[in-house]
C-alpha cells in the first residue's frame, strides 16, 4: 500500500513570505497526488491534484505543487502567503489499487 | 461549500451507546466515503460505498457499520461506543468508484463526536 510523509508538523511564516510544504510519498505504481486544506472547524477542501502530464500543477488560492518522481515528492508552494492561508494542509496519495492515504498534516501559522 | 452535507454537527453521548451519523453526497455523486479524524490517528479511511454497494474497507472497527440508501445518502452507525471513538467523522463523495484512489473527493464539514 502507499504511504505519505509530511515531515513538518507545524510551520510558521510571515504574511507576504513564500511558503513550501513538503510531501513525500511511497507507491510502487503511478501515484495520484492531492493537496487538501482544512480550515478550523471545516472539512477538507481540494487545492490541487496531479494525475499525469505537466509536473507543475496550479491550484486554487494561488497554490502550486511540483511532482518530482526522482525524489518521490509533491511539495506545495505559494509565492506570497496571506493571513487567510492559516490552516492545516494534507497531502494524499492514491492509485489504481483502490486505496488512498493521507499524510499527518502540516499546520500553517501566518504571522502578521 | 462542497455540496456534501452531514448531520448532526456535534454529538455528545456516553460510553456503550450507539449513534448514527448521516451524510448526503453532492448531486450526481455515486460514491460516499467515511473517514475518522483524531489527534492520535490522523485522518483514516473507514469505508466506501458506491451506488448502494460496499466497495472498499479501511480501518473500520467491527462495532462500526455503514450503508448507502437508494437516494444515495449514507449513514455511519457506531455502537458500543468507547472514549477512544471521540473524533471528527467526515463524509466525502465523488462521481465514480472505479479506482477511487484516482477520483477527486469532496468533503463534508464533519460530525464531531464526543464520548463521555
């Protein structure tokens, strides 16, 4: 089965600074990769997904992620963070094996 | 708003009791998924239904069961509740079931269960 590691439990950045959230996956076949965001008291919202094609994926709210097969990574980036981006971010990996695994999440705090 | 609805929002009950959580998927979605989110276990997949049939099972306890009805809404039944069952329970839906690990899931707001 696949697995996902989000190495950073908590990240703090200043508003306006750039952001990179790390995600490493393990899966023997073609991965289907997702980033979700969860605001306090809310469900998970899809930010972006990668299935195939261009390895740089654009998502909502100005986020992007890059799939790097050689590094088994799918890191999430944003050039300039807004206070409203404070939330928990989850990376997930799925595949044709009818399974999906979520990472433990990274909590983002944005300093004014 | 994802279009997935869950009721109730909050549920407080005692150990040994039984509760039912309800989920209505997005219009047109045939698959429903249930997840449990707790501080120690993170987000765990419990079970999936597609058009009324169970399709995939995750880390679901025998005390838990689910079903999907002809109108596609789903219920998750939790019985003989223990303190450790306190968690957020999410429902998600997607269009199809085949290789659901590739399908985009839309999550509801969750039901927070507290077992005292």
